C-alpha cells in the first residue's frame, strides 16, 4: 500500500464570459475612476439610459417567452391549454417556440450545455455523495428535446439530451471538514485492493478507467493549441481518495475540497402515461453544486440501493467464510478460536458493508434535502424571470465596461479593447473572465455611441452619448411622477 504523498488532482477549467460582479458595484467603481464630477454625473445617466434601452430591446421577447410558459407550466398549464382549445400540432409548435426563446436567453446569460466530457470529468471523483445515482428514464419524455435538437443542431450534446438538458455557469469552491471515519475505511480498503492487484499483475484485467486529462470544455487539437494558459483556470480537488496516509489524517479531522458549478439549470418534461398527457416543462435552478455530486440535480432519480459490486463482495465474503469454517471443522482438531476469528471477520465485514450503505443513504437523503431547501434557487416562472433579468444585467455590464475603456483610452482595435476590458476587471475587482467584447461592441454601435473605421473603434463624448440615446420612457415617467407629486 502506498504511503507517500499523493499527486495533486487538478481540474483545468476554461474561463467563462460571465462578469461575476454586481452591477451597482461595477458602475460605482468605474464612476469613481472618473476625475471630473460633471463627467461622473453624465456617466451615471448614461448607465441608466443604456440599461433602460437594453431592457426595452428584450422586453417583447421576454413577454412572449413568459406567455408561452404560462401554457407549459407544470402546475397550471394543462388547465390553460384546455381553455385555449388548441390542437396538438399547435401545442407542439408553442413548445418548440418556447424552447427557442429559452435557449437564446441561456446563451445570452452565458450558460453552457454540459457535455459528456464535462460530466465525466466532474463525476470522476467522489465528494460527499458516495452512492450510484441513476435516472429512471421511463419517467421522462423523449420527444420534446429530441425534436428541438433535430431542428436546432448543437455540437457536443450529451447522450441524455433527448430526455433532459443541464446548463451550467460559473465556477466556485466547496470545502467540508469532518472526521469521515467510514469513508477513510473505504479508502484504505480500496488502496489495499489496488496494491494487491498491482502485486498480482491483475490490474490490467480489472482496471476499466482510462487516464484522461481533467479538462472542462475540451476542444479539438488546433483550438487547444491556439489557447494559452491564461484562458484557463486551475482548481485543485482535495479528496479522501488522494489523501496522504498519516495518523493525523486517519484519526483527525480533514478538509476536502471540490470545484462547484456556481449555477445549474435543468430542463426536462415528465413522460406521458396511459392516464395523463404531460405538457408541462420543468425548469429548475440550483446553485453551488459540487462537480462530483452533480447527480443530486438529476430529474426522476431512482432510489439508490446496493450496487452489484456490493452484493458480490457481501456474498463472496459469506461464501469464503463458510468454506473456511467447514474446512476447519473437517480437521481432526478443530480450533474453536480460529473458527470464531473467521466468523467474526466475515460478520464484521458484512456488517461494515451494510452500515456503510446505510450511512451513505443518510448522507444522500441529507444532500437531497439540502438541494431542495438550500441549493435550489427557484423553478419554473421564477427561474425564467431571474434569467431575463440576468441577461439585462450582463449586457449592461459588458456595454459599460467597453464604453469606459473607449472613453478613457481612446481609439483601440477589437483585440486591444478585449484585453483592456479583462485587465480592468482583474485590476479593479480581482476577477478573471473571458470578456465578450463582440456582443458589447455590437450594442454600442446599435445605440450609435461608438464608431468604427479601419484603425479601430472610438466613442463619442459622454454628453453626446446621452443626447444620442435621448430620454427613455422610464425617465419621462419618473419626471411626470415628480411633477404630479410636487405642490403647485
């Protein structure tokens, strides 16, 4: 058994385009960097007008999406569909239109569809969940998403994409400190078993896993070469299976660490039964989900049970023990202490297997409860409203950071603007992100406050930018309200 220090398990994650800074903090920080007080006031006004303008652009699309979801709401949707007297073909079209809106909003919110490679890397370790969790696919619809992806092809779709889809965004860290006594016993047995396999040269027979680099969102070789190390984040996994063996680690508290998906959204529909036609679409929103415990967000999970390997170990131990006892009884002088030792070992190992399973079941129930009351942010309409607001917040932040750089540093190329925006965010907020400069420039050009020529991009002055956008509807309403409330 190895007692030397284990090699670090590091996951390499591609940097994401999301700006994880609250919009008020971002705008306040940028405003404080402006020396002139009048320019600072104009910048505040521009931020408000940019937000109102972007909100107006998306308003009709968001209203259409929410209206469609009111017909597909799992709680009240069926009753509303009956009131509308729609044909099955019309309902099918409404479903596909809703999914089209939903996927567009997901993309604008910088959510990505989890691929097979990402999920395999995420589940390659064990964190708090030590039970095999599977989905009862017979309870899930297989037509809704299949039709959507046939009409809207996507690359690198996971194998389960016809039944449910998992969106993920953002990376965090989760740490847990405990004694983990039963888990440590399992770890020691696993290492002893691996050591025996190596000594008996049976490792190649039993080993099924291939050593693969821990990369999330891997691309083809050309794209991988084009990316630099700055395009990736490295997060260390600290798991019991990689723990250094020592008395302090085995007998004391240890801290384990696992990268998390900051946000996960799961979309699925239940399968139609003989008595009920399902039209409801479930949209569930989770936060801070450890990668190795991603199974807790899966829909329609089966109740976990002893694995086939557990049963083989359980029954194999009993058979070996019985054979050893019978063999001892056949000896001329049966040693009762030997028989007692054999039976105690067999019974103890079977008891350990059973109680380990019970402990894992209790941990599983605790994680499920936690995912319902702590990890789950919202579902259905609440999730959609959150996404709609999130799109606007992200777009406003991208636009204002880009305009600020152009205002302060003058004409720049697209590549220079991208790098300077990322540098500004890192220097002022200590955050690394892959800035989406193309989307920001597109909106600035659409507003008419940025011009492009052969040498790059430049912006108009702050006062002129406010004049071009002009007073928004919200400003006129607020002005009218003040006039109404003010005394004559």
